[in-house]
C-alpha cells in the first residue's frame, strides 16, 4: 500500500467532464431510459458514498428509480462486515442475470467494501459475467470515467487495487433526506481489531481538512438541515494526519460555532481514544446532542485483548462514569460481538455484567462472523453455533428489558424533539427524535416536519416512545 493521495481539483473536474460526455450520449436515448438505481448495503459511510454516486449520476443526466427493470444503470454499493451482508449481495446480483437478459443494454455496477476483497472480486470476475463494472471505495472518485469508457467501448472494468486510500473534495452529492445529513470527516481505519475487515477494504485513516468540513456543514445549515452526523470509523482520532494536526474536540467546537439551529452527532467513537476532553467538549457545546455511541464489543479483558481493542473493561466503565458525571441525561449505545473465537461461557457473562452496570439505551448486537484475511478468522473457535445463539438471545432479552425500563422513564416528560419523518400510522402521523436520538411516534400533522417542537411523552415500549405536540 502506498501513502494517502489527495485527488486534485483538476482531477475531479476531469471527472465532471466525463459526466458531461455521458450526458451527451444519454441525451440521444429515449428519456424514460435515463434512469439509475442505486442500492446501498452497510453503514452510514456507504450511505454517504452512495449520495456521491447519485451526485455523479445526476450530472450524467440520470434520474432515479427503485425498479431494476427500468434502470439503465444499476449500482449496488456493498458491505463486507459480516457473511450475511455478502450473501445478500451475491443473491441479489445473481438474480439480476434475468433482468439483464431482458435489457441487454443495462450496465450493472458493483462497488463498496465487499468488492475490495480479492476473493470477492475474483468470484465476480469468474462467475458473475453480467456485471460490467466493479470498483472499490478507493476508486469511487473516478466512477464517471469508468462509466464513460464502458458506454463507448464494450467490455468489463475492475478497479479494486489495494491502496492506502485517497481524499477527493468537490464530488457532487444528491442527498436522500432534507432534514438529516451525513458528513464524512475522515475515511479508513488504522485499528485492525482482530475480527474486522474495514481496515483492509477502506484503507488507512485520513482526515478531511477542517475548512472543507466546516464549509459543507455551513452549506447544509443554510439549506435547512437540522441534524448533522459527522462520520468516521474512529472519529476520536480525527486530525492526527493533517498538515496542521488538530483533534476531534477542536473540530466539534468549530462545528458548534456555526450559526443556526441544528444538532450535531458523530459516530463512531473508539473507547481507547474517547477522552475527558471530548466529554467536556460535548457537555459545553450546546449543539452537540447528548448521545454517545461507544462500542465495547466484549466485557472480558482477555477477549478484549485478543480482539486487539486496546482498552480494558475497567477503563471503559471509568470513561462512562466520567461522561455520566458531566452529562447526566446522556443517551448511551454500543456494539457487541457475541461468540468471538475462544470466548468462553464465563467470559460471556462479563459482557452481560457491563450491560447491567452501564444500562445502555440501545445496543447493536452481532454474532461473530469470520472474515477472510483477518487474524480472528484463523483462531480456534470451539463454541457451537447453538451456544452462541443462546448467548445472543440472553443478551438481547436483557437489553430489551433495560430499554423498556429506560423508555418508560420518559413518560410525562416534555422534550424538544426534531420532527424528522411521516408515518402512515393513523394515530401517530409523525416520527421525531429526542435530543438523545430516541425514536418518538408523535400524533400531529405533516406541517411540523423539519421543525424542533416540544413533545410530551405519553407512553413507550421497548423500541420507541409515543407522544403528542405540546
Ligand atoms: N468503526 C466502528 C464500527 C465498525 S463496524 C467501531 O470501531 O466501533 C460496526 C460493528 O460491526 C462493530 O462495532 C462490531 O460490533 C461489528 N463487527 C465488525 N466485524 C464483525 C465481525 N467479523 N463479526 C461480527 N460483528 C462484527
Ligand atoms: Fe473495525 Fe476496529 Fe476499525 Fe472499528 S475500529 S472499523 S471495529 S478495525
Ligand atoms: Fe461500512 Fe460495511 Fe464497509 S459496515 S465500512 S459498508 S464493510
């Protein structure tokens, strides 16, 4: 792998010229065929990438559809985090053979984390011959050039070289939502947790310049966005690689200083890099939402060590304590892996103890899934699938009970919530988010959409809260 490259603005401009060239070609096709379908798997990082792919496609003259029969271009943005994610992609791509038989002119593109793995790229090359273009996250910035080439000279293109990764500014964006927006502040990951594929497919940590991030947030606020999430695999190590190094707390302060009525969230934080300074900054910055997603993965120190997480259970709990002291109503969420290779029945109990001690508001729980080329994939894994599943069920049952209790404690309170969506529920026509990002189903009419409103919480269950406009 070589060093991080910065894609120059001239190179991005050249891509926009390819967009115009494609638009000229497409202008000769019947209008109803100028449609693209972008299907996204995986995390917010992938959602953010798909917004850029849509941005490019729009410049190429395409509108959007969710119907693969009508799409001239199909782009599937894939995820590799667990086996299940890959199986779904291969299943759906396999089914496209029949669609393409009916529409031979269709261009099928696969991108994202899954295809950046050599074994997956090989499988696509050999057994999925109806796929025309395959490109990894490192090649996204040159998507227009690749589409242009495919439309003018037939053949297949694979752009999946292993790279440290790049940063490209100025790629157009078509956002999916008009209230909440993602802003990537950095790309890649340096942590190499033993189970995780992300560092292999997303390259090394690299930070966008603060001025680029601030300009993007400012523009979003001007456009009326109310809820902005700063994205990175490990936002707490933001800025270390910048020409003028700065830390994440300093970036938060600067985003917080942008005028306007909006909320700032961020994810993901790594416990080893979450500092007292960060907690103090969160407490001080009025726009930073009182919520922290802090994955701890496992509650046992031996397991954490083999996972290469580089923090202990005690350090984790200390940090949570410090944060709760500063922000008593902080909403806490976490990620947990059940059944990491070699985790014993007793070690799993330590994970349950952390749940009882911290009392998270919600959890994202996963059964360990071996990933090609990661250290954990070659570790002994004696526990049976059934036993892992039983542990998983105990974990989710315990968390469900805690979530239900925590939600019940909201009843009677009035909170300033962001009305962020509509629902077809006859009684609760709106969805809203509490400052800590808990879902509230709210009785009310669509005119409140996009506003911060006082909401009185009238009830709850383990998944959500219910309320009315106060
Ligand atoms: N960068 C983030 C999370 C990235 S992946 C972080 O460090 O927290 C999101 C979650 O998927 C991880 O937190 C982990 O809980 C889970 N995960 C990652 N690899 C996995 C694997 N091989 N099997 C099961 N779960 C996994
Ligand atoms: Fe994966 Fe660990 Fe990096 Fe998160 S911090 S993306 S879990 S390697
Ligand atoms: Fe995200 Fe999946 Fe890639 S979780 S970073 S899309 S492997």
